C-alpha cells in the first residue's frame, strides 16, 4: 500500500470532500457508519458520493483453531485507502452543514482525514 493515491485524489462531483491523510484498510461497516453520520447531519438533503468501494476480501481463522489447515473463512470486505484519496463528497447543502457532516464522518473512520473544498 505504499505511495499516494494516483486516482480519485481530486473533487469530481461535489463541492466539499473528505480526503484521507493516512493509508489503511477501511471496512464496509466503517464506510456505512460514516454514510449514516453524513445523512443524519444533512437531514438527507443534498447529494452524497461515496468514492471508495470495499472490493477486497479479508479472512480470519476461528479462535482456538490449531495451526495449519489452510486459509480461514472470508470475514468481511475492505477498501484500500492511500493518502490523498477522496472518500466522500457532498453538494446541495450549505458549506457549514457539509463541513460538519464530513467532520462527523471522519470521526467514524480509522484514519486521519481533512476537509477539502472546490
């Protein structure tokens, strides 16, 4: 996961966006939690774009299982996020509401983020 984000590093759809400053795996549950925070803060007004998609599966072996026996079962899916990647974008609401909503969404994610505007 070394390097910076080559694609998805600029605002493409909205007026205000949330940009990643660190690299990490972001799970589908974390993305959904951030989406819910945005929709609650904006009162479902405006348009929200989720610019990342959890398309990488990760596995885990059962607790207490012995070594060997192959790979564990798929537990969930993650999105690989590199620094500079735009995670969410918002338009159709005031700048203050958009900033507050994206700040709340950033609190739900395991990485450091910052707000960017057009």
